C-alpha cells in the first residue's frame, strides 16, 4: 500500500523560503515521486516530478528556478525546497506518485496516488 504524507507547510512572507517534506512508503522501484498543488477555487497544478534513468526532473513554468525537489532514500523522504515565494504560491501541497505520459508530440505528467497535503500560505 502506497502511503505519502506531506508536512512542513505554514505561513511565510513573500520572498521567503520554506521546505516541505514527504514521508513516502510502499512504492516500487519504478515509481517516481513528485508534487502537485491546489489553490482555492483552482484546478490541481502539477509542479514537479522526479526524473529516472530514462527521463529528467520536471518543473512547471510557474515554479521553475524557484523550487527544487530532492530525496533522501535512506530515510524514505522527499523534499521540496521553495524559494522566492509569491502570494500566488498559496495552496495545499501534495506529494504523489507521478508518471510521464507521451502521446504523439505531447508530454503530460500525471499524479496517481497521494496522501493528505500541507497548506502553504504566502503573505504579501
């Protein structure tokens, strides 16, 4: 059974930094872990998906250059370092199993399984 628990959210001022943590277990060697978020009244937005031997780490344009995903396999932990935070980053953040879908010339990132998210609020 896949279990993922995000933590580390809170209130931060614009321009500040925050690191989110994800305790992950029950996934297989082939599974990839990433993050998505959902702001109030908006659709889910995939923001990152870790690369594997065949692919590269994905970042959404909205966070590229500001966020970075990393992992500590010995601790079964995945992290999301968030820098230069903006009010529009306010959302509930979820870690999840992700995968890359290729259809013709289009590439999509899907998120298949997730746990309870952690809320991030960025004040102006």
